[in-house]
C-alpha cells in the first residue's frame, strides 16, 4: 500500500481521448455519437442487454438518448465511446461512475459492447485503457466493477480482466420491481503493475495467430507473471 501520510486526493475523471492499438476511446459527444452509438449497440437490439439493468427497455433512440443524457447530467457519468480503428465504426461504450476523488475510488459501469466487439481484442483493450487511465494518469487507488449477482457473463468478464471478487451486497437495490443483490469486484493500485503487464502481453500481436485467435489466455499470462511463493 502506498504512503498516504500526504494524500491529497485525485482529480475527478473527465472526458478523455485514448488511443489504443485496436480501438480508440472518445469522449461521448451527443452530436457526433448519438446515432452511431445507437447503431453500434444494435438499435432496438440493445434491449436484451438490459436484462440485468434497472432501466426499462428503450422504445427507440430518443429513449436511449434521454437516459444517457440524464445519467451524465444528474449522475455525473463520464461516457467513453469505443471506436474500432480497423472499421472506423462505433462499437460500444462504458462510463466512469460514482467517482470519489477524495478517496481515490471510481467505478466502471453501464458497460455496453456491440456485436462487433465479440471474439476480438477490442473488449479487452478498452478495459485495459480505461483502467490504465484511472491508475496511471489520475492516480486512483481503487477501480470498481459491480453487477447484478445473477449476471454470470459480467461476473466472468470481471474475473477474466483481473478484478477481484469481494462479495455480494444483499438487497442492494430494487430493479424492475424486484430485488437485486449486487456482486462487487475491484482492482487496486498495488495490483496494477502485474495487471498492466498481463494486458500488454495479451494484447501483443505476437499473442494472436493468423486467424486472430489468442495463443495464451489473459488469466494464464497473469498467473505466469505473478510472484511465486
């Protein structure tokens, strides 16, 4: 753990552009991204993704736009849009949420991956870039991932990316007229050097064959890099 005797907090996350090898993160701009993001998330096909989220199904792009605008203006979300560098298309988004700069804590949430991100390095790289910005540029101590405890794909993704499972907050909220227990995960700053090295090794072109398939899993790389007892 770092020396906190002179801790003065961190800057609040702000919209940021980040260039990766496979993807570019862009600050959400309504005029630029509204339609492209809606299309990239599948238009009305986004609704099945909302199964584990509190918001009701969207009736169309206007509902989506109103939801995201309200979350940004009232909830303080910082929305990052993902653009595939190969195709130039917007393919997804995630948000920095519930920032606590005084204590160096922030959450990544309302993650939405379009179909174009499936089975590609894009989804791994976007989360690598977002985490790297939090730890290295902003100096945060803790980076959180939370999801409905029944959302097994989200829980699997969190563990694959290197978040540690911390437990279940029982009866955490009411969602769509029912109870939601929430699974909590985190990364902390002391873990970041190893996580960063594993991400960089996994994302290296050398880790993919001619058909774009991974040679080594991210979890295996991380295990190999971990100090041996």
